[in-house]
C-alpha cells in the first residue's frame, strides 16, 4: 500500500500557509506495467486504453494485454521533445481519427519544433497521416515543446507549444510560434473568430500568448473553460484559465527567478497581463492535469489533480470556484507523474515514468 502523508505547503496566490489536516483515502492499482516515459493517454470506445511513450511508441492496452501500434509517425527525439500527447477525435467511433502532438523535424532542416498530426487508427496501425499544424522556425534546443491537446464542446482543437527556450522573442510576439495556446479546426483550418485572425503577419492560430511551457490542460466540467498549468523557471509554476486573446505575461512578469538565482524581472503583475489563478513556490514541475467530476470520488468533485515531475507525487487542489483553498500531496515518492486522466469508466488513471499506469481506487 502506498502511504500518503499530510503536508504543510507555503505559497498560495495570497502567500498564506495551507495545512492539510488529514490523509486521503485512496490507493493505486497497477494496470499497465513496463512503461518508460508515458506522455499521452486516452480511452477508446471499446474500453481499451491508448498511450504514447516519448521515445516514439504508441501502445493499445486491451483486456489486460498490451499491443504495440504499428506505423507510428517519426519524431524529433531530443531532450524534452518526442512523441507527446494524443487525443481521440470527438467522433472517433465513426472517423477513427487520433491526434498527436510531437516534436517534428523542421522542413528547413534546422532542428525541430512542435507539430500536431492526425492519423486514422485501423485497429492495429496508424495510416493517412496529416500534419495539421507545424510550428516554426526549427530549433536545436531540446526543451519547452509543450504540448497538450484538448477538444472543446464545439469541436475546436486547442493545443499548447512551449517557448522553445527563446523567451526573449517567442512568447510576447504574436508573429512567432512558441509560448502560446492555439485553436484550430480539426482539419487544421483557422477559425475566423480567432483573436488575431485579421492581424497582419500574426500566427492566426493563436488563442492566447505570453506562456512559458504548458504541459497540462483540461476543460472545467461546469464552466467549460480551458485551464492549463505552466512550468515557471525556478519557482513560479502557474495555474491559469485560458481566455481569448489574453497575454499571460511571460517573461515580462513572473513569480519565478532564473535557475542561477538571478532576477528575470522585478515585475509580478502588469496592466493588460493576466494573473495566475495560483502559483507554486517552489516549483513542482506540473504535468498532466484533470478535473474530478466522477461519482467514484464523491468528496472530490470539482477538485483538480496535477502531476508533479519535480517531487514525484500527485497533487490534489481543493477549489472554491477559481480559488485554491487546500492542497494535498498524494502518493509521495511514487515517481515522476507524467499524466493524470479521468476515464469514461469514472476512475482516474495516473501515468508514472519508469513505473506504469495506475488506476486510483477509493479505499
């Protein structure tokens, strides 16, 4: 049994101390073993599970057996880059489409950048690939690719791309990719009501900007707003509600500092730039996230679960509207939690590097 310990945390948006008074009554059951670096995770209508491994593999788990999916797209495997998220099309039962975010070699031959690729899954392998978005320019830097994918209720596809380590140029420039949330149609077309659709020279797929590196994204079950978490530098990881055309400030404002201890900016807020719903100091290295809406966890409905890469646990945020009122550390020292997803069966599944995929079971 994995032990869960009460913790004392410091730093909320109002810099208050939050004390966790009791442990949570949940356990983990290993359902998929021998997983190296899981990234994307989704669930097929037949009850099977599909997940990506960053090195460039896709697996389907069906009736307790794991199958390697054939004909997976090539990736630019470097540093944080590789085969990242996957998401089934909302009409997957009819069109069999799956979407991947991945780092892809740039057409100009200069390194790579994040791309969104669709494919048809025929039950054994992928086919009919279509690159529906390719960020540019390429870079040989091995970090800040993003990238998460969600479909909203209208069928628009949202995805994130990190600043690719070029924070002085990319996040604040809407004419450049990187450090953005994007919104497109499922075939790659740009919606005409995107905020910068008519702005000359802009990357018209942009929905919001001023981001650093977002590796968690989920839709709120009640408001239907898109929320993301974002890696800060040293300190200053953020939880944000994503709004059309909004500027989230990086690197003009931040609650973090450089890794060597020097100051990035003395500004933590600025007119015209969004404040986070919440920020973490020290950084937890946030990864996949989900909202709890399942009756499987009746006392947790409306809570947020977020993986921690830095401290190897799963974090539960207890919410009062858009305010974090309590934090709880779950499954301490389990390993680097890469993703957490609430499945159609009502259970939460937790993907842990070098361990596997677990189902979260109420005691």
